[in-house]
């Protein structure tokens, strides 16, 4: 049974990596065990619609392999973070929001609001965004 992950402390997990973590919800989506509405199905990266959308477009982009945070993913140093960001832009283009603009968010650690401990980029757009974020 996959459930809520422990939320990592960002610095603590740099470089930490597991191919798949049994209790991780997003590993379950990457493995096809948990249903999701995929919008991109790549070799190392997938993207799917957020179940609780905060904007007309709200897509999550994740690596198939399990890294707890964006810092851990950056620490891997094999180009996967670049690939994830490039795919996020492809998703924005496919959704028709690349030109109007979109927000790319990596919540990182408990106080940021990160609730799933498998790194994910939120691609948000389709409406004007305000600043500062809540
Ligand atoms: P965060 O709070 O930054 O960790 O983002 C986690 C996001 O995952 C939230 O926006 C949730 O709405 C979303 N989410 C949780 N469970 C699922 C799911 N099964 N499928 C798609 N999105 C989900």
C-alpha cells in the first residue's frame, strides 16, 4: 500500500537516490500501479495532471526514479534535472501556456508545503499568477 511519504529535510538528502520506494505514491504512478492522467510518458520522466488543480493547467513532472527533493536530483549530476525542466517546458507548450507564461514550482521540505517526498515540478498556468505566494 502506497501512502504519504515522510517529508525530507532538503539538505539532509542531497544525492540520495532509490530506483523505486514501495511506500511512495509517485513511484506508484511511475510504475503504473496508481492511476493518473498522464500527459507525458518518457523514458526517465513522466508528467500527469494534479488531482487538486490550483490553476487551469496544473501538471506534475517527475523523474521515474525516486529522489526526495530537487536538491537530491541536482546532486545526481546526470542531466536528469535538466531533462525534467525541459519536459516541463514541453508540457507548458503542449498546454498552450508557454508564451503567456507559467510558474514552475519545486516545493522543497516541510515548511514549503511539500507533501509528497518524491521530487516533482508543478507546472501552473492558464491564469495570471500573484506574488508573493501563500
Ligand atoms: P506538494 O504539496 O508540492 O508536495 O505537491 C503534491 C501534489 O500532489 C499536490 O498538489 C497534490 O494535489 C498532488 N497529488 C496528490 N496525490 C495525487 C495523485 N494521486 N495524483 C495526482 N496528483 C496528486
